[in-house]
């Protein structure tokens, strides 16, 4: 039995009727084909046929740390990173960042992840991590060995000929105006590799999506 907002969406927005086939997921990596049995105003009865386990995830953990942009641009960022298969998103507090999400905003980001996962067929939800200060985050001991930071001083992204299939990757993008020189030096001292993204100035969400896309496509080619 499906209840709550998801049942209302299926009944009202999707206009589900008895006999319709739908696909359910709960973030555990599997999907559950089901047939609609009965539709009420507040609930939908379903006959779940059984789990399937399609391979749609990246072969390695991919974390993106970035200050959230303002307004609808944050939703766009979350949607596209979800589609690209990013494992987790870390909202950053930096010297020049202006959006610092609290609990209610984090919940909204998580709802956007769910909606984007429905659209792209992803069955494992991208995690939204708590707000992190850059000075603390960039030096964390649990970060992977491969850490890439978008910065104009860096060389263009090139796939590591040794490959990193199965190895985790962390990406970082600064706010509007970029990381300060002190923040960049913190990253260098902590072993982050600078990566240039071209000669034009990119918005926060564009840079984060581009860098994540470069990493995911290079992994697919390796």
C-alpha cells in the first residue's frame, strides 16, 4: 500500500488506474515493478512483482563539495549531479559563499534528489551531507587520495592513464568569485590537485556539473 504524497502524486498527477504498471524504488539500489490494484484519494494499493537490480551506479564513490548557488540554481545543481551519478553532495561554507543551508533547506535538497532519481531511473539516492567549513573539510583525513579542485591555475583535466576504476574521487568547486588565495593554499597543502575548466568564467553550478561530468565520462572510457 502506497500512502502520503507519493500516493497522491501517482493518483492525481500520473492518473494511475487499476491495471497500470509502475516501478517503485526506496533508495536501496533495487527497483520493484508493480501493478496498480486499487486507487483511492489517499492511497494506492499495489501488487509488487519482485525486486530487480539494474546496474546504473558509477563503479566508484564520487563526492562533490560546493557552496550552494542562490535560488533555482541550487535545484538545477542537485538534479544534474544526481543524474551524473554523484554519490554525495557536501554544501560548503567558504569566505565568499552566501548560501548556508540549515535543516529545512537540507530536507528540500533531499526531496530534489528523490525527484531527480525518479526522472533518471537511479535507485540509489545521492546523499546530502551537512554544511561543512572549507578549512575543516579540505583537510579531512577520510577524503580519498584523488582530490580535484576547480581553479584557473590548474591544468586541463586529463584522465589518469593508470585509471581510477573503483577508487573514490572528491571534487571541489568554489563560490561566486572563487576560493580565496588562502583557501586554495589550504587545499594545496592538503594534497588537492588544481584542475582548470577553460578560459571563461563559469557559474558555480556549471563548474560543478562540468567537473563531475569529466570525471564520470573518463571513468566510463577507462
